[in-house]
C-alpha cells in the first residue's frame, strides 16, 4: 500500500469562521494557522498547500494576558538611519486590531511560498460582521 499524497488540483477548500471575542490572541492565531495550513485534515501533505479559508471576527475583542499589553512591542524599521519605529500592543489593539491578529497568524505560518499563499486566504475583521456570508462558512469552536 502506498502513502497518499494530496494534489493541489483535487483539494476542495471550505470556509471557516473563528470568533476571537474574549479569547487570547495567540490561541486564536494558532487555530487560524492550523486551518490555513491544512493540518486539521487527514489528507495533509507537507509539500502541498492543502489549507482552507479562515475568517476571524471580533479581533478587537481578543485579549492579551498578563502585562503583555504594556510590555510587548511591535517594531519595524523604515530603512532610514534612526528609523526604528515601535508601538506597544495596547495601542496597536486599540487602533489596528486586524493588523495585530494578522501579525500573530503570519508568524505561525511557514516562511516560504506555501505560507505566503496560505496567508492570502486569511480575512480578519475588527467587528462581528464580515463580507463572506455567500461562502456559507462553518463556525469553529
């Protein structure tokens, strides 16, 4: 008996909704990354993109535990001398909660072409309304 290898052409992708309200940011990101990568499927194949679509709603209501809102920083460099910019997560969650959730999920995906393609299937919304009702997404616990 040979090992089953999934093919990109034969994969049927579903849509899933994850509600982040009251959930830790990291735990929600783990659920999303697992589904985006396809690791929840029995026919998961590491070298094939077999992930599915994920919608995260209520990203503004996700929580950070302990002193992380004050002590954790998002840092990026502009490319110019002295161009290091940093914003603490309390400010980031207040102004751009979708971006904070996207950063968490992107860090949990593989840093190659499969991870980049999987990240394009992620949709994050700060509120509870989303634009993908026509796809009939399933709710993830």
